[in-house]
């Protein structure tokens, strides 16, 4: 069991406790010159490092903590379908052609992730199925339309509408009014994928370094220099793949990608409660402050549902999540919560990924807004294609209009806290 305590995120996750081995990697030791420097050792950065190294590009990746300390190793594990939003919602703003392009890109990302895991022998505990459910009455027309539109306009026949009776049976609670069932997606053990990805990147020849925090990025003599306490990395290109953990390293990214705290609790195995998600699908609901939960392979309930829009972590994550579990499943009031943990999710104002050249030769990719398991992996691969000079689907994301959060550096987080607290209150009405 891995008992390492992340210095950047609270709590010991069940993911850590359930892995047999979590390798460690050396810190950077001295300065280097490479073709590409990558800052951030989550899915985006490690996939980019893997693809670049496999193509013969010299690459050095630095991670401020231990691989898996950030969102890639601690998230809800749900793949989803399409982008974060339903395609018909994007279609209203972007038009059908762009909406379809982005939907197809996300489906390509799903296929790529499965293929990558298969080819490289990564057992990521994949389990099929996802249920998207409504926490309020009156949404039936929208959910019925979603299933029809997915099949007829987007060529995705795997979504079916669930009425209240079917929703209650499949989720195992009377809390929800209707929903859709998606048999074309599923959920994974995110840390197992992350561990496997780091091994593949290392084997491909990438230089990957833990406990090496970037402190500054600057251009000098036509090159880009990334400063760390352990040495300087000099390269022609830099990828910023820190997502929610950019901090003050790069101001354009920090103005567009905001960290929010998201928290998960794991119960003891629910062998005595077969009614709880009997099909073992993942579940996410229609709340703005979304509740997302699923069964693990050993029959635990992994329940995420408390978001914090400030830098302060809650003092008792387990109890906060327990209350939401019992609200959804009253029969679980005496079930033990064995693990509780959190971490930051990177969101953007329109909840769409942020892809931008923030200075010459420096590309930043992040802001997956809670939908990053497959998109972040794919974006890392697409970045490598871009470096190779090939036309990339990454252009479709780079073309999106992602506005900065209002209020400037000082007021950005307080204003976000007020706005999202208001939406959280609306969830209860």
C-alpha cells in the first residue's frame, strides 16, 4: 500500500491504498538542453513526453511533487462522452459543424486511451457504463432529446433515455427523476493509468523528474529557459501542463484556468447493499456542483460531491461527503468511510479546454473542467503531433474563445467563489 501523503492535495486516497507499486523517480540534477521541456507530470505532460520521445525528440519533464499527486492520480475516474457539455448545448453557440468536430475529437480521445492502455499492457480497471441523471423534475424533455440527438445528429447510438422507474433501479435511490444511460463509455482507476503512463514515458526515453518545481520561464538568446532549484532546462519549446496547479508560474494560464477543490470519499465494500448501482456504472448528476459517484472493482462506493471554490480545504472531508452519501443512500448511514481525499480541478469560464501559445514557443494546455481523463491524455498526444509539424486536432481547441476570469489577480478567486456559491444554492431550490 502506498502511504505517501501528497504535499499539494489533502488526504490519503483509496487509489493510493489499492495499488501494489507506485515507482518513484529521481529529481532533476543539474542543467540540461533538450528539444522540448514539459512542466507538469499529469496525463497531458506524460502523454506528450511519451509521444515525443517515441518520435526521437529529446524531452525533459519536471513535476513539482510525486507523479499522481495532482488531479490525474486522484480524480473521479469517469471518462464521459464528448466534451464536458452535451453536444446540443455547444451547437447553440458554436454551430453544428464545430460542435460535431469537437464531439468526434472527444470520441477519438476515448478510443486512443483504450488503445494506449491495451498496447502498453496497462490494467486501468476499466468498468463500462455511465448514468447521467437529473436531480430535479421537469428535465425529462431535455434528457429524451439528448439520447435522440446523440444517435441521429452525432452518430452515437449508445445513449438511451431512462424514466424515473428505470433511473431508481439503476442508481439504487429515489433521489433522481430521470436520466440517460451511456453504454459507450465507462470509468477507470486513474492512478493505475498514471503509473503505467509514467513507466511507458520512461521506457520511451523521456527524461522524467519528480520533486522538481519550475520557478520561472524566460526567453534568452532564442531559447526558452525553465528555472528550477535543481538546474535550468533550455529548449526550443515548452509545454505547460500543470492544469489547476499553475500557481503564479505563468500569468496568462493562471488568468484563464482556475483551481477549484473537489473531494471524494470511499466506503468499505458494499456487499450487503446490492441495490446501490447494481450495474456498476459511473453516475453523475445535473447539479451545477455536480455529484459524481461509482463502484470500484472491489465493490466500494467512491463518492465525489463537495467542491470548494477557495484555497481553503475543508477540515473534515470524510464527514462532508458522508452527509451527501446518506442523503442519496439513506441505507448507508452506518457504512464506514475508509478514505477521503481531495485535489484541484482546473476550470475555465466557459468550461472548455484552454489551449494557447502564451509566449513564443510556450504552449499551455489545461482547464478540462472536470472532463479531463480522456481529453488530457489525447491533448498530450496531439501536442506531440503539433511539434512534429503535423496538422492536429488541437487546433479545434486552440480556436475556442476562452475568456479570462474577471476581476484581475486580486479579485478573481473571491468573485468566482461568490458566483459559484450562488449556483450551488440554486441546486437546492
